C-alpha cells in the first residue's frame, strides 16, 4: 500500500517570491508611460515623467535595460537572494536615469521594500542587514547627488521611503523570528517525544522481563538444591524455568516487532504523534492478570495473597496497565530482595480512584527514594496519571508500595463484587 500523498501547499506558498516585487515594480514603471506618454495630452503634466522624456534612443535603451535587470532579479530572488536584490536596485536606479530623475519615486521603491521584507524573513540576519544598508545607502546617494549639484526639489522624499524600508525589514525580521521560534518548539517537542518513548520502552522492558527473570532465578536455585535428592521436583522447577523463559522471549519478540513496524511506518512516510499514539509493545495487560501472576509466583515458592475491595469494574486501559505493572514489579522486588516467603496485594476500587498496595514482612533493605529502575518506573507511571506513589520500609518490618490513581467518573458499567 503506497503512502498517502502530502496535501498541496497553499497558493501563496506556491507562487514564486520574485513575482510580488516584479508586479509592484512593473506596475509603477508602466503606469507613467501609459498616462503621460501613450495617452492623449491632458492638462495634467508631470515633471518626473515628461512626455518627451523617452524620445532619445538612449533613454529607451536605459529603460529597457532596467526592465531586464528587474526581471532577472525577480527570477533569481529565491535561489540567489543577494544577487537578485542587487539587480532590483540596479534596475530601479537605471530607470531613474532613463527619465533623468534625481530621486526614486516612492511607488517604484515599493518593489524594493517587498524584496527586502522577503530577505529579512527567509535569509540570515547578516544578509538582510547588508541588503537594508545597501538600500539606505542608495537613498543617501540620491540625496548627496542633489546636494552636490545644488538641485532643489522641494520636500525630499528620502526620509519617507527610508522609513518604509525600515518597516519592511522589521516585518520580515518578525516573520523570521516567529518561524525560528516555531521550528525550535517543534524540535523540542520531537526531543521530548523521543525521550518519553524511550522511557516508556524502558519501563515496559523492565516490567515485562524483570518478573520472569526473578521467577527463573528462584526456580533454578530451587532445582539446583534438590536435584540430587528430589529429581522429580527439580524437573518441575526446570519446566517452570523453561515456560517462563519462553514467555519472556515471546514478549521481547513482540516488543521488537512493534518497534520495527513503527520504524518501517516512519520510513514509509506515515505520521506519528499524539493523534495516533505509540505502537503497542505487546497485548495489553491489566488487573485481570493479577491472579495468574500470584499463582505463578506462589508456585515459585513465594506465596502471594490477593485481596480485592470495592466494586470491580472495567478501567481505562492506561490505569489498568499501570496498576498491573505496579503489582508485578512490587511482587518481583519481594521475590528478589525481601527474603520473605509471602507478600500481600490489596486492590481497592474506589468511586473516584484506584488504590494498589503491595506489602511484605521480609528483611530486604531499600527506601522510598531509591534510584532503582523499578521504583523509578512505578513512580513515573503514577505521575503520568496524576496519582500519588509511596514506597518504603514498614514500621513493623518489611517493605510497602502504595499507589493511588484517579479514575474518571462513570468509567465502566459492568461490575462484579470483589472478594475479601
């Protein structure tokens, strides 16, 4: 199945950027030719565009050159912006020579403002600064020539057109900054998404594998102790080791398969993100698997007592999975570290929250602030669901893990009464 084609770009994005300054410049250049040269003589008369201003062949050649320079500059504006902007300025200056003008008309200067705004929005600041100073220098050159020639033309227009140039640069620079800020936000969001996915994979790998490895170690040790005196019991223990190993291997294969599928989906152009959600690493586990977990751990030599309180009902998938992983990891820690032969699991279905508590009476050490991956993973799961998590030694000995996870009101309709 081929990847979906990307949506078409907006019309304004598809239009070449050089079209806008070209339209502005040509409109400003053609309008006086039509009005003061081609149209029949009228009472109005322009000193900047005299009717016989283009009669000399040299003037026509200069105006044709100006049109050509602006056309080439507009075509090159996207690919070679600096050169294109220089051609636009040159074309504008040559057009004033054709009409024998001592300043640039503001309407024709508008094309240079548009080009400067584009440079400030899309090019590095040094390049747009250079273009802006060059434009202001061109205006200053006209003013200097008039001053040296002693030509007075009333109110000088250079300050006004210079202000339009500064405004154009500021607008383009604001667009540039907004675009850079948006790209920075997207980059940070991508980094955060990758980090969150890595943490999720780490939690799943730890929670999925750690329990099975603990059972394997416990059963293998038991088999080694009784292999000479009770071979049948040792055989049963090794069969349990084999089953746990196969289950762990199958879980890892599912996890790697899901990651490979997600990678292939990305390479094929598929979208990822919050709207699509992360690929599931394995079939969803939940509190319905607690009894099976307790039976398997009890068979391995550590008795697990499960107590249900409240009205058992379906839970949101993320709450159900987090609660099961907390029970699984806590039981695994009890098996591996506490030295106790039993532990107790209490699951309380409240009206607005789910409470999970796992306790043992072993002699294992540890505190609620340990930096182990197990406690860190449980704390992260609960924090993501806006719940409370505590873990630490019990006053009478042993260790206790407790989590309180909010449950949205009205979740689940079917219910069955739990047994104490």
